[in-house]
C-alpha cells in the first residue's frame, strides 16, 4: 500500500503554505467545512450502496471520525473566538468529481478514488503546516494525521475491491487533474485550493 506522499504527484506549493499561515482563521473555518463534507460523503455512500458490507463498515467508522474532527475544529475555533461564517466551496472537489463516470459501478470506483485524493491531500497539508503552527494547533493537526491517512487507505482499498481491473490507470487520470488544481492559480483560498493569486 502506498503512503499518501507516494500517492500524490506533487507537494503543496510554498505560496499556499504562506497564505495558510497568514489566514489561519479562514483555514480553520474551511477545515471544519471539509470535515463535515467528508462525513456527509461517507453517509451518502452508505445510503446508496447498502449491499456492500466492506463499504458500510469502513464508511460508518469514517463518518464517526470525521464528525468528531468537525467537533474538534469547532472547539478550536471557539477557543480562538473565530466566528463560523459561511464560505463558498473551493473548486478542488467539484472539479475532481467532474471526472466521475455516470455509470453506477464505475462511478462508485471513481468516487472512492476522489475520496482517496481528498484525504491524501489533507494529510500532506496537515504534515506541512503542523511544524509551522503554534504548539496547540501543531499537536491537533498531528493528531489528525493517523486517522486521515487510514481514510485515504480505506478509500483506495475499496476502489480496488469493487473494480474488476487494476485501478492504476484511472488513478493516473485523476492524478493529472489533481496536480493541475494544486499548482494552478486560484482566486479563492481554501484548505484544498491551488496557488493563491492575491
């Protein structure tokens, strides 16, 4: 099994790291949104694929953990007096999902691959940011790495499990787009955004 660093084709650009360090309130708000969306995605997969026991088991655990992470991020925001304001989503997940097949079986595999990329990129950014943050936030982000890395592995294992063929070529298609999204200019700073233009 590859690690999330092996899985990704590029590292987060320094410009994004710098923007994150100078926009920590915005980073935390969008981080909370990401945890909430991750839980919702897992629940949606459970509702749509009730006969797939491996998926039900892994996604139920993932949903619980993501909701706990959401609660923890909101607690951090409360302690820092950061208001949980509404933010529009980034282009990242939406653009990746544009590649998802309309065929039900292939669409499930693609959706799981997208989940793997989202989790892998989250892990990579947690690991990059953690040493540059204050002690409490560093400890929190490091604590998230283990479970988020397992989520990446779960998505990848499920994608291969439900595919009749090796998913390597399909992963490469998503990887090319993911690389473009991370390294191209982006006018909206979010947890998974590209290179900030401002």
